[in-house]
């Protein structure tokens, strides 16, 4: 973890560091510099002290091999088959940057009925156009587009990705960068290349426009930046330019974007909504193991098992079995409430029930106010007796 401290013996109170902190975090008190709570550990002040009185310890950063990342990508935003102007603007800028890195510019277009856009993108400077043309990409969705882009970036490994700072681009770019755990600089106004380090120098206004900050992303790839429309001028289009066009196979939307988490129907047992008899357990059942006692009674009666919310919240029973305001509304002929207090939110799930039987060890439990039959006692003792009795009658 990064840290900063002032070495008091070395500090002469010259105040040079005070002005160097963009966050106003340094003050000189009694001729000694003091770092205040506004410090963001940005490290800007370290160079300012000639007396080496600022002890700044940076985070150790694991060195990664980034050499397999090559090329510049432009997310070429389109709407209903028409390119957004920022796509051409960014493609032209990318061409300029690519010359410094000696790499290609690839424009990536996602959508439906968009194959014709490749010509325009090549004319505006793209060397290659990757097109994913499928009906389910017709309308922009930041999650779906983001996941497609993430898969493509993982496969093709571009070193730079430029995205227009349109409303779509502003939601797409952070989805990609946060998932890929890489840097993103929003609303850049200047983009340049540090040839030696192969770094994208991303300049944007900072501190309310009071200074221009140049941001780099040295340890992760791709380097990502968004740029507002009209910041860069597109190059003069050259429709005689040749480029490569690659039609990508779209993943199946069901497999890629819909994940089956649980098969609720199969875990239900007898559906609560269809049951004539429900034996429902509350917190008074005591433990998950004791639910078996209620299950045995339900089986003996040919009924279903229900639960109050705390039982579900504890993970003792699935949510599909919860009765109440935020669970299911049930209308069995007989409802047997076992260790359930009868809170209003639970009772909200009981519709038009002929007979309510309540088992509770508290004679004042509210459930008894709505119950037709009240059994005061320990549910763990009463349930086996009831089951036994039903079995005998049968
Ligand atoms: C917005 C909202 C929505 C909600 N939706 C729901 C909902 O859909 N369904 C739902 O159930 N709740 C819901 N609740 C929660 C609700 O308010 C109650 O907290 C809940 O119903 C209480 O569940 P319980 O009766 O199992 O537990 P408790 O209220 O703790 O009652 C346990 C009962 O067991 C008795 N008992 C203890 N030991 C024994 C024993 N050995 N033998 C016999 N009896 C014993 C106690 O006397 C007590 O009456 C909701 C709450 C909120 C705020
Ligand atoms: S610049 Fe160095 S010596 Fe001067 S006040 Fe700051 S910490 Fe102290
Ligand atoms: S590390 Fe950054 S924020 Fe903290 S005192 Fe130095 S310049 Fe200010």
C-alpha cells in the first residue's frame, strides 16, 4: 500500500511542497510540512522537495508482458446503419497515432445491417474493419455491446481502444475497462504517442479545467480513452483506399448473455399455489434439520411445505417456498403454521383459507388471532405427534 510521510529532521519549512500539491493537502505548521486528510497519494509533491524530506512509498506493481498487445482499435459507433461522426473523427486520429507505433488501425462495428459501413471506415483511415452484424445487436445495450467488445479485445489484443464520448460510449467504455481491469481516460482532448514506451499520452482538463493532465496507462492493456465528438477533425475520406473487412460470427445471445442460475420449478416439490394443504415453518422450528419434521407431516397429508421469510433468509428453504408479502400468496384449504408468529407481512400471503392451524409455544403469538385451531406447545414435539396421528387415521 502506498504511503507518504514527512521526515521532520530534514524538513526546513520552505513551503515549496505546498504549491505542488494539486489537492491542497500540504500545510506548513511550526516550520514543518504536514500532510492533511485531503492527500490522495498521487505522488506529485515528491519532486518538489530539495531536502528529500518527503518520504513517498509507491505501490509495488507487478510487471506484465504487454508485448502481445498490438494495434489501435476504434469502436465505430453507428445507429441504424449510419456512422456517428465521432467514428470517422477517431479513425482519422487513430491513423495518425498508428503511424507512430507502426501498427494498423482497426474499426470495430457492432449492429444489424451494417456491412456497408466498412467502405466508409476504410475511406476515413481504417486498415481493417471488424463487423459483427446480427439482429440482436440492432439496438445498443451497454452490457451486451460491452461483453461482445470484451470477448473481441481478449481475442485480438489491441494495445489502444478509442471510443466516442457519446452517451452510448460513456456507458460502454467503463464497462469494458472495469471488466478488463485496465485504465480509461474520459473526455481526452489531446492524444499522442510516447514512441519509446509505446504509451498513449492521454491529455484532458483536470481540476475544473484549471490544468491539463496527461495520463498514461503503463501497466495494463488495452489503453482506453474516450473523446467527445468534434474534438478531432476527420481526415478527407479517400474512397479508393483498400482495407480488409472481416465478418465476425456473433455468439449465440442465449448462451453468451443469459445464464441459468437455478431451475426453480424442479426444486419446488409440490407447487404451493396448487396445494390444498400447506405445512409452513417459521423461525420457531429452530434449525434446518427440524424442517424434516414438517416435511413428514406434509407428506402424510399429501400437502406442500411453505416457509416464513426468516427461514428462507437463513437459507434453510428456497425462496420459491416463501409465503407472504414478498413471497407467494397461497389459498389452500388447510394452512398449518409451525413456529410462525403471524406478522402482518406473512399473513398478507394467506388468501381465503378455510382452516388455519397454528402451533406456537407463545400463547400470545399474533398467529392465534387468525387461527381456527391453536396448539400451544413446542413445535418439535407436536409435529411428530400430529404426523403419527394422521398416519394412524389413514
Ligand atoms: C417489507 C417486508 C416484507 C416481508 N415479507 C415477508 C414475507 O413475504 N413472508 C414472511 O414470512 N415474512 C415477511 N417479512 C418478515 C415479517 O415481518 C416477519 O419478520 C416474519 O414473518 C417472521 O417470521 P417468523 O414468524 O418465522 O419468525 P418470528 O417472528 O421470529 O416468530 C417465531 C415464532 O416461533 C415461536 N417459537 C419459537 N420457538 C418455538 C418452538 N420451539 N415451538 C413453537 N413455537 C416456537 C415464537 O413464539 C414466535 O412466535 C417481511 C418483512 C418486511 C419488512
Ligand atoms: S519542500 Fe520539503 S523542506 Fe520544504 S516544507 Fe516541504 S517537505 Fe519541508
Ligand atoms: S501525495 Fe499528492 S495529494 Fe498527497 S500531499 Fe503529495 S501531492 Fe498532495
